């Protein structure tokens, strides 16, 4: 795997963007556009990202965010960027660029199981570490000592063990936490829906950092360009790798250049 300076994959892809009447730029939020923060509500994009996205949006590019966060959180962190299509809660909630909301309905039985996961956290006094979202309950340990994080992880895995076996639910491990959530949709489903609305020739890239982005990467192999954005390389289905923020910004500047011509 090569970084942007050496890879031929990215320049070849950008040539397609240059030639196409329109393109789609799919972006994860946390860890991709924004550095992690102990306070999740302070996780703003890297300096320089917002103006670039704002201009790219006006240059033949469908800008689409695919995130595990609720839509309203990403909207506020991306402000003043507006009219962006957002897939929130790993694809469970969908906001079109024109502001139309298209939420997916949750099975009551699965919702009940998620409520139980939340009640267990409450009974253990763990709600300060919890994030309750559409279709999932997460526990975060970013900022805690290694020992404390490990203890919290073990305790939660035990507490949720029977719930996590329920069909239709899965346990997601991500950088800095754990989430019990609906099996589907995942980010791969969101990518598949997006592809379904594009012509087969439209160039599509998806940039993400985390394990939950791998479902999206796999959907894009042989159809578009999946890109891992991460300081350190790891095993991935992505076909290119960018280190944030420098190489990410460089990539967005190149996207802007080719889509402006
Ligand atoms: Mg991420």
C-alpha cells in the first residue's frame, strides 16, 4: 500500500473526475475529516477542510457524509457547510441535500433490546460514558487510562453478552469504544443505496478511517475508489491510503482542481 505521493491509483481516479460531468465524494466524519477529541462535541474538522468542501460542493460534486453520529451532530460540527446529503447512524437515518429526511424504521423487538442495553449501563452508573443513538448504544473510553478503559470494556462486554447474541444485533469495536447496534443497515448499505442513485459511470470515492468504514470500502471495490484515512496503515479493503490532515487536504485540493476545469 502506498501513500498519495507514490500511488498511481489516486491520479488515475482524479483523471476520471476531471472527465466526468459529475462525481460523488463520500466522506466519513470522525477520524477522517476531524481529529478525535475527548469531548465528542468539540470534534471540529481539521483547519482548511470546511472551505475546501464548500467549494468542491459547487463543482460538479455530490458531497455525501456517511457517519455513525446522529445527523444533527454532524450538521452542527460542519456548520456553516449546508445542503449536504448525510447518512447518519451508520445509514439508519438519511438527510437529502434538499433537507428531506428519510429515516429507516427500527424493529420494535430490536429497539427493546437496545433499551435493555441502555438500562444496564444506567444500573452500573456508566451512563456518563454512554452515547444513546438511533439504532445503537455506545460506550466510549477515549481519554481514560489504559487500565480504566480495559476494565470498562470487559465490564460492558460481560453486561451485554446475552444481548449481543440476539439476532439482528451486533457488537462493534471501534477506536475508543464499543457499540451494540443493529446489524443492518451498515455503511456498506448506505454506499450501496448511494450507488443505486448514480449512473454507473459516475466516479465515486469513499474516505474513512475506522473498521465500520470497511463495509463501505468493500462495496466500492471495482466500482470506485475506497480510501483509508489514517495516521498508521492497517489491514483494509481500501485501495489507497492518506495520512490526515496533510495528505487529505492535498487530495481535496486536487479534487477541487480537476473538478473546476
Ligand atoms: Mg471514522
